[in-house]
C-alpha cells in the first residue's frame, strides 16, 4: 500500500506539466488536421466522432456483450479497434469477430490479447464452428501492439474504454509510455463508497482485484482517467417493459445479444424476464457523455489486494459516484441496443 502511495505522489508532481503538454499536443494536432489532413482525418473531424478502442474481457460476464452492442449503436464514436483482455484470447477474439460480423461492422479491426491460450467460457456455444480466419476484417495477432499503433497513429486523441482487468493496457504502457499522452482512459473499475448490489460495504471489485498490479500501472499513468465504479455501474439492470423491448427486438444485434444471454445464463427463467447487472455499459456511455451521472474528482489509490481507496495523495480522476438519472440511462440503453447500428 505504501508503495502505491509513493508512486501516486511521484506522479502528482509532473501532472501540471503533463496537462500543459497534452493541451499543446491537442492544439497542434487539431491545427495539423485542419490544415492538411488526409481524407480520413477530415471526415472524422467533420463527423466529430470520438475515436475509441474497446478493451474487453468479453465471454465471462455477459455485460461486455451488452457494452459492445451499445458501442456499435452509438453514433458519437468511431470504433478503431476491439481487443480481448485477460486470457482466453482466441475465444474472446472469436466472440468479438462474430459479433462485429453480425452487426455488419467488419471494418472494425479485432485484436488478440495477451496470453493466447486456448480456453473458453460460458458463451462458447455461440462461436462453435466460427473460424477467426474467416473474419473479413483485420485481425491483429498482437493486440497490445494494435492498441499502441492505433493510439500513436491517430491524428486525434483516442478514448480507450476498458471493461475488464487491464493486463493489455498495462503492457501497452510499459512498451510505449507515450500512449498516455495521446489517449484518455475510461474504465469500469473499483468500488468507492458502495460495493456489489449497492451494499454499503465496499468490495475489491473484480476488474481491479483480478490484476491489481496492472490496475496500479494504469491508474498511475499520466493520462486523463474517468471511471464508473460499482457505486454507479453496479446498479444498472433492465427489467419489465425495458427488458422486453430488447428481448423481443428484431434487430440483428439485439437478437444476437439475447441469444448470447440465453446461452450464458444459468437461470433460464431470468433470461426471459430481466437482464443481469450491466456494469460495462456505463463505461461505454462515459466515453461520449457524463450528463446522467454525478462526477467527482477524487484521488484514487489501488491497493495490492484490489480495493480502490480515496486518497488525496493519489492521482486525481473523474469518478462517477452517483446517478443523476439512472432511469434515463436505462431508456437510452434500450433505445441504443434496439436501434440502428451506427455507420462507420
Ligand atoms: Ca467486463
């Protein structure tokens, strides 16, 4: 714990310098884009879309599949890459690729995360017989390199959305520390004042606890960090008419999502009446808006056993600590998931 606090203190010294550097870099980048941009950059600027990378442990909890569906339906973002994280990398890459293909978005590259071991999980029946080599788009064998290259080559700052443990992101920072000056980090991580299920007892939240060392690396890097801890993301479910609207939607992405949920769910009855907790969808929302949430600037320190502790000496980040309007978020989620897939 002491070590983490020391690291945070060390980082706190150059933060002003980093902020200034980032501001100058952004200004320069936008000037370059405005003056002599390529067609692609010009289009991106004209559309105003936010370049994003999704780093996901899709294939364990089902909420990542909901998050990917929401991301694909969000016109505010330009999806540059989706990478599987935290082991089982081929299983995760196949899930991502088949889901993107279902959405008609094979323009989106897929990255294979670290530790390319075999192994599968509760959605493996959905990708049974699916060959990753048949994916018409780009598949990066080295997902960490793909994260680095995507960020370093982007003419605009990239938003890196992480919705699982973060070994890929920590490895990317070790290989190329400059990514922290060209990207901002948005994560579903931690438990600040509430634990699982709205409990008053904080938890060592899974995405942090599963690889606390990597989370410490990511949470002390000199980039802009925004997180949704359990305090907000741990409260989101769809029930009643809201859930039925997704369950009965004829949209191919919504249908694939529900098919995955039925395969994943141990409680078949539940899959017909309500969603599980949809933690990761809130991180997707924070990539393009904060309107429905109360955001606080807090110093957050990650302990070795996976807790996220408020510590004024630690790096300050934007933390979604409570909802202004969770019902409006649920309505938006339903509209997005059942609505049209966003165009590239
Ligand atoms: Ca996840």
